[in-house]
């Protein structure tokens, strides 16, 4: 079961207590991502969660924020005066704070410090590619990256994660799912394995299509209501079949091209997009 949207009550709380944060996210043009989970949300930077925010069921004015210790320790936010309490468990700092403390704690200066820590401590080239794809495709009408790290269970009940889940416009406010696997051109997994994996993910969504449809139609509606994007203009969308797949390959043309050609020979219907840093294709200003 996938329920990546807020209850009506928690949606109201987000609009009331996190209006400042939504403005920061929107004005970052994709640098910071706001990802809705089941009655909680992540703030991502370069594919790393720099805050997982959970709602208290007992007190509507209280929240919990979980941050990797590597990103939190020795920042300006690491100050007992800014929150009610903080408990470190393994490599996570679990911070409890009230709605009145949120604005100061999650201010842009602190988010930028968390982001710098990510760049130093946890840089991963493939995840950075995912981040760039999301950033450069914000506010597009025909193609929307709606979610990342989407957990699905395969037939052996093993947890798997789709890199990026997108919505591609069919016509008007009608969209279809596009399951995206992101690989660097130098990745040795850019072979039959990734094609088979993509096919499995497509099948899993097709098998539970109505559940995914409901989830992401509602998530789109809530993100639109929260003002997280201007485009598309549609207040709501309708998701229809088919479910399609796409392999997105980044850079390393000399290594990537032979692997892509081999993939296409073995899987002629497979859709692949290869992004390069070819100077001849750069935009001149």
C-alpha cells in the first residue's frame, strides 16, 4: 500500500505552520525538494534527506525532525535554545520542537549549512544527477518528476526503490506514469539487469495501478495547493494507463554509448535518454 499524501488535518497544519518553509522551497527552484510521505515529509538536498518532519498525534503544535548527525552536528541549528529537546540515536538526531520554534530552526541559513555538510560528507555522483534532473525540470507542464525513492515490494516481498517517478502529459490534464532509473554512463549496471529491473517496476505499478493512481493524483493536488510549483496550471490531474519506463543515462559517453547500443539491441522497445556535456550541444548566450 502506498499513501504518499497528507491527511486533511495534517495538510492544514502544513499550510499553517510551514508557510515560511514552503516559500523557501519554492524560491530555491529545485535546490531543496519537499517530498510528501505518509503523513510526514522530507526536505531533500542532492538526494539526501536533511530533515524528515513528523506530526505529533497528541499535540497539534508539536513536531519531530530527524536529521543525519553528519549534517546536523556543529551547525548553528545545533543549539538547545532552538528546540524543546534533542536525542541522538545511532547516526540520527531526533529533535522535538513546537510550532513556534519551527521558523527559527528551519531558517534558510540552517538549511544551507545542512546542504554544505551534504556536499562534504555524502556526495554521490549518481544521486546528484537525479537532483539536477529534478531541478532543471521544475515547473514543466509536459513532464513532472513527482517523487523519488519510491518503495515497492516485489513478488518475493523484497523492498525495492524506484529512483524517480515521473508523470508525462498525454493531453490536457491527463498524465501517465513514467518509471525512471537513473545511471551514470560509467555504471557497470547499465546492462540487461537494469532493463529487467525497470520492467519489474512497471509491472508492480500496473498490478496496483488504482492505488498508485489515487496516491499521486492526491499528492499532485496537495503540492499544487501548497504552492510548490506554478506549472502545470491544472488544479488537479487524471492519471491513466499505460505505465512506461525510461532509463536516464548521464555523461561518460565513451563508456556509455556501447552499453546503450547493446541494451537497445537486446531490448529494442526500451526508452533511453542520454545526457552529455558535449560542448557542441551547449546553449550559447
